[in-house]
C-alpha cells in the first residue's frame, strides 16, 4: 500500500484555484522531490497536507497510511505521522522547545496506546539528536524558534523530525537561506532519517539540495499541476535549462 496517494487534487486559496489536478503516489521508503518555479503551488501543496485553514479542497482525494487525510484535523495528522518542515518555521513564544517536543512525542505515544515517555529517557533522546545537529542545550531551553536565525530554525525543525520519527516528512524549501555548511548539517540529519518504512517529500526550487538528499523521483510542479516526472537526472536538467519550458507563456 502506498503511504501517500493524492488523486486529482484541486485547491483554492481565497477563491483562486492554485492546484489544478495533482496526482502523486509515494511508496514507503521513497524520497520524492517536487521542484518548480516560484508561485507554482509548492507551498500550497504542503499546507494542504498539513491541514492549514484557508486552503479549500474543491476536488480530489488524499489518502495517508490508509486514512482519508482530508477528514482529519491538523493535529490528528501530526499524531498519525505526518511532519511538515515549513519554509518559514513558526515561532512559539512562551513554549520551550523541550516542552513542545515532549507533548508532541507523548501525543503520538498515546495514539499508539503507550504511556508518557520517561523524563530521563526523553532528555537523553533529545540531547543525542540535538548534538548531531549542532543544537545547544541553551537553544533547547528557549522558546521554539523565537530569536533563532534562519539556519537555527531549520536545524531545529530537523531535530523535531528526528525525535518524532514521522512516517512522512515534508520539507518545504528547507534549503532556502542556508549556507553550505548548514545545508550539509540539515541534509545529513534528513539522510539519517531515511528508512524503508518512512517516506519523504522534498520541496525545493534549487537542485543543490538534491546533491545531498538523493531523490528516487523528481516531479516538476508548474501552473498548479505536475508537468513532468523523472529520476534524479531531471533535477540536473532543470538546473541547466531552468523552468522556462514550464512557465506560462507571457
Ligand atoms: P510556491 O511555493 O511554489 O512558490 P505557493 O504555493 O506559495 O507557490 O503559491 C502559489 C500561488 O498561490 C501564488 O500565485 C500565490 O500568490 C498564491 N497564494 C498563496 N497563498 C495565498 C493566499 N493566502 N492568498 C492569495 N493567494 C495566495
Ligand atoms: Mg515561493
Ligand atoms: Mg513555497
């Protein structure tokens, strides 16, 4: 069974149709990349997967791990194992990173019929994962993303992903604003999470991220639809030719 199955998805934002018939199937263990020009609807797709308000599905379906995703609330989706790392990570003033993570971990455990995680075990787990991502104890104590630099926010998102161990990771332009070193840290963190039971959807405008995170499939999203699908070589072709072939004629 596919982990994610999107069929004929149409989405409107403020009365304007942005996604115009998306079909996408991701099997367990696969890493898919979505590339495309600015404004093509990439972030809209990630927001629809997250269940954000204001994104109206007018046609089509999304099945996730055997469930009708569109019937689920945003928090239910997270508990079911979808994780989204957004282009602009949200700040949560007043909520420390540790508290936020612990609640998220316990919500998932509860859904699986397990009790709360042991406090010491949790601390050990977070510290071990944070170390590999260059995240200090001081950062963990601070409010989530508040006052973090762009690179720190992205690393923090990967930490949350690593601790929560989701079934589907969606990364929306996680590479934007990262220098080469931060890109390497983030990519290594993502690659460490690759697993035969876990799928990833990597959304990016640029090919360079895909030098580090090797996709099984690459899709070009333009003008609200997937216009082409190929292997990782398609990303290299796009790097050379740009998106001119896919952008609406002026
Ligand atoms: P991408 O991530 O590929 O750059 P987006 O999904 O962010 O593209 O945006 C796709 C289109 O939807 C753009 O034309 C954008 O202006 C429009 N759009 C996105 N969000 C809104 C919104 N809240 N209100 C109106 N238009 C929006
Ligand atoms: Mg954009
Ligand atoms: Mg975007």
